[in-house]
């Protein structure tokens, strides 16, 4: 494409302002009505736009048509561009099997063409970015970072700030999944600055949402809510319904974490309504999944199961790949909690089938987690011992995502607590204390304040059972301080435990009461997996 209009179109993408895109494309179509290559390129631009606004299926249908025409022209540069846009679309649709075939096809074409010039560098930067995206979805974070850092360097050399900021956004997401929220936040703030420089309101809204998610996970809930509301206002002003819906979804997640469950539900439902208006099937499915997690956190396992099933149904209309992994795992856990063993076994087989088909690390560890959770709830003594070992192995594996490591150690603690007797009491409580102290360090390093506060509550309960009342009070004071500073909905519970320590005399009856409290706290942390 010649620079006289390519630069103008690139500026629209840089700014995220597409009001004039259709007018420009219509003029160019008339100008190049007899030039098939140019017409294909213009249709590809429209497909890129559809990917950005979430019209993934429409983009994919258009790409299929122009790819066939481009193959007849035998123009490898255009074909690579088409495959790159199709890969991005396939990523959002979760069609990873086709995605990786397209990546291989691009690399086979590249071997046959001159690998020189800025345009080739631009394509290489995008290819590396897409490979980074792919390995991220598979839970292969080190491989993902390797490709994304290569993409970043290429975009730096080309001074293509839009590509650079988008890649930084992806790198930040990996550090977030690995639990390094400080590094992730620093990188996202660089992306925010670039999008501000470009004047790209759409992507600024996206990255402010991501930054809010990080601040949320770092325990800066007020700041996270401010970010989400700022992103929401930007999206409303720009009539960007997709990002309005994303902002509302993120607000709902924050309210879920701080214990404001009614506000969480309100924002989830508003997000669902907007996604239904723009017929964004992918995000409709995501909303139902979040509503499922909310219902699970409330202990409404039947309702949670229905939401997860709706989520899976919508995801399956766009892909039969592992795109529906999150609601499938949520459904399995909810059904186990709801004690529907026969239903669980069917969905467990479905998850096992996904693992056999795709064999990614993420599916592997989630498959192991659901298997262990099933054995914990339904297994005999030998099977529960096996579940315990799976949970501790997953907790000790730093490649497993932070929240699932916490889920694993809580379940491990729950199992050994069930095995507590008068003869092994000290051994069990010492092991639990050791684990929870380790969790508290992990929560501090990943600045996860809700988990830290709840871990202090559990540590306090262990100290009570060990008859260390003063140490128990110190842990409750720490939990209280965090809860006040971060506006967590834990103060009433902490006050209850403090009063209980002060008012109770040591006896087997009070021991049983505190043991029940400890089991209840573990169960609550297991249910609220966010």
C-alpha cells in the first residue's frame, strides 16, 4: 500500500478513532476498483477493525474470503498479513488448533521470501507477539516471554508505538499470572503512557482496565475501582460498548473480592446486558462464567452450575477448543460442592479429553486440581491421601498460577485437618502453621492482601488451638489492620474471633468450637477463589 493513505489509516488505528474509517475505505475502494490486491488489503483493514471491536466471527468470515483470493494472486506478503490477522482472530475465539497451523504456515512462507526491510520486520514483530499470546494461553509463560520480548525489541527498532504498547500489555499480563504484580504494574504503566501519547482512547481504556485488575489483585481496591470507573467513563464518551462492558465486569470482580456481593452481581448483569446488545458471544460466555463464580462464592452451587453451563454453551458456539476451560473447571468444582457425583464424572471426562487433545500445562494442572478435589470429596482413605499429595505438589510448583496454588494448599490443609486426632494434634497444627506462614510470605510478595488477611485469621485460629492466645490476638490485629486499610468485608468476623478468645475458657468444648471455625474459614477461602 502506498504511504499517502497508509499513514492516514495507521493514524486512525494509533488513536483508536474509527469514525472516518468506512468513509476512507469507501473512497479507496472506488479509487482502486480494478486493483484486486489493493481491494484485498482494504478488506483486511476492515477485518482488523472488526477484531478490535470484538466482531470476531464477522472478521473471520471476511478473512476466509480474502485469503482464497490472495492465494490466487500468489502475493506472499499479503498472504502473511492475512494469516496474521486471522491468527489474532482465532486467538480470541480460542481456536488454538487452527491458530498454530496458521503460525506454521506463516513460518513456511517466510522461509521462501527475502527476509529484509521494515515491512518484514513489522510482520516479524506481529508474528512474535502472536506466538507470545499463544504460549500464554497454554500456560507456557517462559516461552511466551521469550517471543514477546523479541516482539518488543522489533517494535522499538521500528518506532511503532502502538505495537510496542500492545506487546507491553501482554508482557504485563504474564508477570501478573506468575504473581509478580509489582513488575506487571510497572510495565502496564509504560503502556498507559504510550497510549496517552498516541491519544488512543480505546486502548487506554483497555490498559486502564488491566492496570485496575493489577491494583485490584495488589489489594489497592479503591484505586482499582477508580481505574475501572475512569475506563468506563472514557468508553461511554467514545461510545465504546465493548470496553464499557469490560469495565463493568472488572468492577464486579473487585466488589466480589472485597465481599460486596450485591454490587458484584449488579455490575456483572449490566456487563452481560451490554454484551448481549452488541452480540459479543465470547464476552457473554465470560459474563455467565463470572456469575457462576459469584454464585459459588455465595454457596449457591445449583445456581452456579446453571451459569457455568450457559457459559460453556456459548463458548462452544464459537469454538470446541479449550476456550471454555475456566467455566468447565468452575462447573466441576461447583458440582462437587453440590454433591452431584454422577454429573461431575461426565464433565471430568470432558476435561480429561481436552487435555488429551491439547496437552498444555494449564489444562494439565487444572485437570490434576479437579481430580484431587474429586478424590478429596468422594474418595476412600487411600484416594484422599493421593489427593493430598497432588495438592501439595501443585502448591509447590511455581509454574502453577498463584490463585490455584493457594486453592491447592487450602485443600491440602483441609484434608490434614480432617485427619486430626488427639494423638497427632500437635503434628497436624505445626504442619498447618508452617504452610500458612509460607502462604503469608507468598501473599506478601504478590501483594494479595485479602489472602494475606484471611491467612492471618487462620494462623490466629491455629494459635488458639495451640493455646497461644497472645499470638492469636497479634495475628487478628494484623488481619484487622489490613481489612481496615483495604476496605475488606472481614471486620465483623475478626471482631467475633477476638471476642471469642477473650470470653472463652479453655475446654474440649471451646476447642471443638474453634476447630469448626478453622474448618469454616478454610472452606470460605476455597469457595472464593478470586
